[in-house]
């Protein structure tokens, strides 16, 4: 895993914990001075090579970054003093 991929993965987890939703490729591109296509490539790498993300089938949008889900589930995630139940 590249240094950029590690930093993006951490960013994704922080974004999910802070907002309760996954960042889009455009948001990640802005945060890391990348093109949206480059951000999508990092997401693909994190999904296929690092097994760190699950993307929505046929897209570059994040479905899951365990233990977080970008779609509603019935499984809460405890993070510190907060419990997240999905968007």
C-alpha cells in the first residue's frame, strides 16, 4: 500500500466517524489535491489490493469501510462515546 493510499484510508475512516457518511471521490480529490479520477483509482486500490474498502458494485463510491457502512444497516458502531447507526 502506498503512502497516499494509507493517508486516504485514514481520511475515509475519520470522515465516516465524524460525519456518518463516506466521502465521495470528488471530496477526497479536493482534500489531497488529486483529480477525481485519481481519487477513484486510490479507492479501487484500497478495495482490491488492500481489502480496506468495499465499493458499491459498478461504481467508485464507498459502500463499506469496516466497521462502518455508508448505507443503513441494523448494526450500530461504537466509536468513543458515540454510537453510529448508519445514515
